[in-house]
């Protein structure tokens, strides 16, 4: 190992400290991002119950918002903005998936086994 990496793994203590630091940073990032998935699922569940929106328009809206957030994600320049836009994308992705998972069994019900 060269340079700075050699220092990070120079002793058992430094190996443990380095790995724990990396795990804490990764967990912090993942928790911040993943927490917004729950409101996305709840929002998707609520939107399909609105009579003028329903499943179809809720899926269209959530996929359009997901696409817009991915487009904006490509234009970010700071780590904080990266976390925010990734969280926003996951919110809309979770909303879309909740609607899709609810719709799939209804659509594929006609493919069920024939009654005896």
C-alpha cells in the first residue's frame, strides 16, 4: 500500500478505527436516504384512494417526478445536494413501487389457475 492508505492500516488499532469510521459514514448516508422511503410508500398508498387520481395517474406522476429528480441529480455539485436529491429520488421511487405492487395482483388475477 502506498501513501495515506498505509497509515490507515498500519496497526490493529488503526485498521479497527478506519473500518468503523467507514461503516459509520456509510450507515449515516444510507439511513438518511432510506428513511424517506416510508413516506413515499404512504404517499403512494394515499394517492390511489383519491378518486380523480387513482392508480394510473399516481404512477404517471410518481414516475415523472422520479425522472425529474434523476435529471436534477446529474446536475449537483456538493455532497449535501447529493444526499438530498438521492433521498428525493428514493421518495418517488418508493411511491411508484408501492402503487405498482398493489396493482400487479389485480392485473394478473386473470392469469390465475382455472377453477375446478
